[in-house]
């Protein structure tokens, strides 16, 4: 037996009776193929046990991948939109674009202003920033990092459908005058005044979206 660069040769050698040598060659590509097949083998997400025998069972006239795709659409995705509505004094603008386009644009506009997106969901038309300290120009991820409550804001965006092809966008910049761990965050939030840097930041978002998508004539 000998291994060479281009392949592997195996032989049984010659017997005492003069039996002809039996040889075969295994090319190197066969070993490469084995490695590729092993590396591409998908990892299943199924559990390592079978269903209970008393589970519901039905036979459908469709391929498994079609049934799985249908289940993905039937099971609702978890919504990221909060269970409260914007403050009535939040900024409001009508844009000449569908909600999903406005939401996708915010995903790029928010980081461009040095803020971080904490939550975003195109289907819900909702975007929320992390807490942002307007004086230090930095996002804050933990309560212990917030040293100036009055200058630290969070901005929420609700992109709601209006007439076909248009969006009614609500922009809510809030801050917390005080910190109280015994109360939920929303109960402590207050809309920032117009002279606050957080309000000016929210207004910049509105102006950039109006420049990008335009405003319907009826809303001018």
C-alpha cells in the first residue's frame, strides 16, 4: 500500500501461486467530498424525542415544506409595540410613504444621529431608542450609567397607516424627572419641553423624514 499526492493505491501483493495483483485507486477528491458533505449536513431543530402517541394526527394533501410555511404565517409573531399609546402632546406628521418604508428608514436615521435602536418592528410600525444622554451624546443601557436624568431622553416612533400610501407618524421624546424603582418606567416619563435638546432631536428626525418622503398636499 502506498499513498501518493494524487491518490491512494491499495494492493494485495503477489501470492505464492502467482495470483495477479488486485489494485484500485482512490482519488484525493473523494476525501474532500466526504469533508464537504459532513460540513454541509444541517443541524435539525427537532427535539430528540417522538410525539406522544395520543397527540392529534392528520394527513394533508401538501408537501411538508408547504405545511411548515403555512404554520409560520398562522402563528402570530410577538409584537414589540408597547401596550400604551403616545402622549397627546407628542410630535405628529403625515408622510407620503407607507408605514413599513418609514419604519425601515428610521432604522438607519436613528444610528446616524448617534442614537441606538432598542426595539424595532416593521410589521408593527414601531421604533424605540435606548436612553440617550443629550449632553454627553451617548446611549445609556443601564440605570447605573444614567447620571443626569434631566438630559437623558428616549424617543419612540409610531408609524400608523393613514390613507392608502401614507403614514401618520407620531414621535414621542420623553425623559424622567426622577428615578423610582418601585414604579414602572412609563409612569415616570414626561414629554420634554420644546426648548429641550431631546425635543430638538425628535424634530430633526421629523424634518429628515419629510425631506426623504415628502408631505401630502393636504397636510401642508
